[in-house]
C-alpha cells in the first residue's frame, strides 16, 4: 500500500513541476517570478522528478520547437515520425540531450527568456545524480513492496517525466476530440483531466499556448489554474499578458 501511495504522490508532484514550472512558465512564459522563486522551483523540480529530471532550459527550448514545427520532421516529439511510442521517447531523449549539451545549433528565438541555472542543471542531469535517485527508488521498493506485481510501477517511477511526456505527445496527437481546427493533429485527450493536471487539453493548448488555463469548455477543468491563481494572489508569481494565439507566439520566438 505504501508503494502505491508513494507512486501517486510522485506522479502528481512530478507532473506539477512539469506543467507549472517547465511548461507553463519556462516554455511559454504564462507568468513571471523572481530569480529567487525561480531557483526554488528548480530545486522542487529536481526533488519531485528525481531520476527523470528535465532541465527547464532544455525543456523550454525543445517544447518551443514542438510548437513551431508541430507534426513535421523538425518536431522533437511527433508520433508522425516514430513507428511506436518507445521510438518517439528515445528520439525525444536524444534531441533533449543534444540541446542540453549544446551539440545542436538552436535558433536564438527559442532561447529568449528561458529559465537558466547552469551549475545546478549540470549536477541534476549528471549520471551520478540519476544513479543516486535510481538507487533510492529501488531501495524503497525493496523495503516496502508487498507484492512482486508492485515492481511493475518501478520503470514508470524511474522515467516519470518521460512517461508523462509520452502520454501527451503520443496519444494526444492521435486520439480525443478537437475544440479548434488547427494545422496539426493535436487533440484533447480527456474531457475532464484530473490525471494529467490539465495537460491533456492539448488541442486547446496548441490554440492558446501561453494561456494559464488549459480548459476552455465548461467541463474542461484544469486543476492547475486555481493553483496558479493562488500563487499569483500570494505574490509568488506575476501573471503575464493575455493568452497569445499560435501565430502570435511563434512570432515572439
């Protein structure tokens, strides 16, 4: 039971860091925050994502490329150019690594205002750091797993960030429904999205990339929206300009 509780906590805490900090803040600038708070959320992302930690800078660059080149060969994670979900995950991982280690030339428009903390990212993305997290996770399962079946959760725990990304980048470009007819294959995967904290409203997001509320219809509840409003009320973040359209945001980059 403890392993299941741990898995659920890790699922949502890791997803919180991805959708709030790396995605809505880092990639799209839906709100701003001080350098102190930015570094606080760097640390939170590292703690919650562990072995699958993603550099907010590299993530932001890669995700901006996804929006600018959706469903083309230049899209870092399009199901249209991978034979299965695992091939797409591996391709995405390689592109992310090349961006992080500056092995590929990046258009300066994708780098503007990305969150940066290079020394921290160097440690958090290191092999030693990832191995330490793997050891901690495996040790926890050995200590508290009451059934061999629970070990089926371990691969997801070890690759949580990539697993979350794959759900949206694969399935939300293949299945679901559309609120907006766009020049891409994005779909809203769920009509009520509690599982992915609003990330599954992918068609809505491609229409309004900088919007802080991914839900658009009455039933499309985005659990992160009230959290973002709360953080703004507390003064942790400052809300940016109204949501931009795809064409407007691409011009910014």
